[in-house]
C-alpha cells in the first residue's frame, strides 16, 4: 500500500477501485500509475479499450518506492514496464503520448485506435499534439488564474483563451459523430477525455466554464453541438466510468493548488462517479456568479456626523539585504516554514537542475551560465513553496535570468523552444518564433522579477571551476589528468546540492579535487591534509561538510548525476568510511555554521508572546526597523520592500529609524 500524502488519496475509489482490484494479478505488461493523474488515465483508457492484459501498480507521487525509481529514475507516471523477449527482462517506457503510440504498434491484433488511412493517421497525430501543446496549457492557466488588478477581466480573458482552443478542436469532430472520426472511438478522443471528465472543476472554482447552452451558441452553435454530443458519448463509455474515481478525492488536490475561487455554487451529482457539479458536464455554465460589489446598506462613514478617520501611520518599509551565502540551518528553516515535503523538495531540486543542464547543453551555453542559473533556482525555491509554480517554469526563468547576467543572451522563446524540441526527433523540431511558444515565453519573463527579488537583486556570481583549475595546476595536475577531469565533472554535480549557496569557491574547489583523488585512488596528500587552506581562506570543517553533501548526493541519487553512474554504488560508501572516522576523531560538525536552537519555554494560557515565538517564521522574510514582518497573506500590501547589498548600511539605517518607533512606558503605583 502506498504511503498516504496530505493531498492525495492513497488509492483509487469507486468503480476505479474495482477495476484496479481486477488487475492485480501478475502480467508481462505493468502500468505504474497514480489514480488522480489525467495523463495516467489516458493510458488506462487505451488499455481498457484495446483489452490488453496488464497489471496495475499504484504509485504515490510524493513517496515513490525505490523499486519504481530504479525502473524509472525520473519518477514519472504513467510508466509502463514492457517485456523484452531477447533478454527475458522488462524495459520502462514513459510519457503518455509515447506510451499510446507504443501500445497501438505493439498490439496490432487488439482493437485499433488509429484510422487505417495514412492521411487520417497523420491528422490524428496533429490533433493529439494540439491537445497536449495547446488545450491542456490553456486549461491550466484558466484553472490556476490568480486575481490581480485586472480582476474579472483577466479571468474572462483566460476563459476565452481556453474556450477558443477547445472550439478549434471541436470543429474537427466528424459531422456525423459522435466521436472524432465518426462512430468509433479513437486516440484523439481518449487523449482529451481525461480533461473533459475534470471540467467540473471550473464550476467548483471558477464560476463556470462558459460553454453556451443548447440554442445559445449563435454562429458557433453547430460546433458546440458537436462538442456536447462528443462529451456525452465519451462519458457514457464503460472505460470512462471504470477509470474515474469518486470526485470527493479529486477536490483536495485541486484545492491545494494555487487558484482563485469565483462566486459560490450549489452541488448536484453527476452520473460519472457522483462528480459534484451544478449542471451536467455537457452543458457547463455560460454565466458567472460574482459577489455583489454594492454594499447592503449605506456606509456609516457617509453620515455627516461620522468622524473623519485618522490617516494610516507611515510604515518604515521593509529592508531585504542580499545574502551571497545561505547556510544549512537557514535552508532547513526555509523548507520547514513553507511546509514543503523534504522528499518532494529533493526530487524537484534534482529535476530542475537536470532540466537546466540539459537545456544549456542544447543551447551551447557555457558552464558559468549553468552555475548562475542553478544558484538563482535554489534561492527562488527557498522563498516560494513548490505549489506556487511548476519546477520547469522556475528552471526556465532561472536560466533566462542567468543568460542576461552572464552576457550569454538567449530569448525566452529560444529556451522554451529548446525544451520542447528536446523531446522530439530532429525532423519534427519547431522554430523559436512559432506562436505556440508565445504564452509560455511571456510567463517566464514574468517569473524573472521573482527570481531577482528572491536573490535580493544580487548580481555577484561565483564559479568554482576557475579556482579548481588554479588548484590543479598548483598541485602539478595537467589538463589531461584523470583527477582534474573528474574533479571538473564533480564541480557540475556539486550544483545539484545546496553547497554553491553555502560555500566559497575555494572550499568547493578543494572538495572536488579531494573527492576525485579518493574515487580514483590517486590521492593528493597536500590536498587532504589542508596544507594550503589558510592561503585560500577555507577550513577542514567547510571542506568536510561539502564532501558529505556530495557523497550523500551520490549515495541516494546516483542516477541523477554526471559522475555517479561511472562508479559502483559501494565505491562512494568506501570513500565515506574514512571520512566519517576523521570527522569523529577530530570532532568536526556535520554543518560548520550552526547555531544551537534555544529551548522553547512553555507558554502559559493566553500568553500571546509565547505563541508568536513558537510560530514558524520564514528566515528570509525582510524585516522593518520596528521589527515588523510582511504578512504572508497580504504580501506587498504592508509596505515597500527595499533591497540592499551592504548589510552594515542596512543595520545603520534600521538603528537610526528604530528610534522613532520606540514604545516608552512608565509605571505608577496607585494607593487604593
């Protein structure tokens, strides 16, 4: 049984649970799935429609089993394990559209889901890609739209953007229907179906989808008529009902994502597994319930006798000082303050850095751009919880920002296009100027400001590779040396940890050189003894901390690194044993800069100060001269945030301004 997560029910429910139970027997083809994932449901629908024997294995996305990660180090669902007759083993396959193509080609004797005509097959693939590249992104932008100064206008624009993409797809439905290619269901239908089943979320969170009711479609009445007929047919299929769980377990997942709720709705049950909607899925509301903007009664302040309120006091503003170094204790406090699952945090950190590395290699960007991009990515994630953004968007924004800082300019469109083309064969590559990348590229530009704010507008960068080359020359290593080459590759893996924001370049360079020597059994005594630590302004404690960070990375996530796969797993354990002995004998701390936590005093009843002291405050939140911090629920409304590079200047200003916010009290004894 998968480990439950706070937001994700551990298993399918209702008719889907019964289907899962029927597919628990061992089969050559195995489906690793998450019941809630629409991409999984794509594959699940095809397996049921083609009647392919399979074994269903539930995967919790935040507590992945080691056996699953060994099969698919990326940890993606859906993943299928397919038999390999030549070696009598199994091979993994992921990406839902790729799996669908495989099932169609590998099981030709089962029900075909693509037309036999070559032209129609090609057209099917075009509209399958349209669903993935156009409909799904606009759907999520609409569903996750956040209120801003544009208010309802912005929400309506997001709604219309989604409806226009959906209408283009509906135009292609066969005129006789009910399915995309006529009377038989096919892959284009099943690719879109999981999201069609979830359109009730717009009634729940966005005040209605906006599809016209029958007879109200105007010039598009025929198109929306085909859509309603298609949706009713797809919903009615046995495979649709048996792969959809009860909606009560979908709601917490949507509620945990950042989205604005518009208006209020009443609940009625939908035929598919009792999905709560106000109306049936085939006739989503074309109107929105917006709370009235007019007051129920006259404002008392409009009375002539009402007193004129005092103006709000002037706020001293918040000061955020740039932090070139963030130590481990602060990092752990940031993660705890945001309530982020540590396992999920590690997974997204590694995936984001891998994404940056892959894209910068495609774009032929130098290592210094990679270094800066990863540092910005780390600092951004220490300020923003992972439910506020997609990790690939954050990684793209970090790379875009780093390209400007390191003067290796790339347009946001080029970065998005490179990421898109990375998954396609060369003959299907698209140009950066293709309009399909426009919306995503604009989103990355919007994230750039958050990247700069998270870093405190600190454009100072550090690159350990320069120092590493100097050290290698100092200790007589040539550019052809195995140790120096391995150390250089280790310096890239180092950025998959938090070491680059904790340590100086000299500390990282000594660490990479020492670990390379130990892994190759070509140890450099002068490096291990730290003869030159003082000249390079570092210490054994800092080097040991970074060594342990790297060894933990290679031990637990060897497949996500550059160097790890080239050494057996036990090699890193062999290297770590003498380092553990050295740390114990010399009493070196695991983390160099660590301040012991004060013991928390027990709060008495009604002691507000004690309660406030125990509250988890984000350590990187800016502080005003009077000690105030911006409230998390009203970020940006309490006062201006000013960014400074010089901490001494900030402290001097705070001490000067604090004199005007002193609260002086006098005590008097009164005799009764």
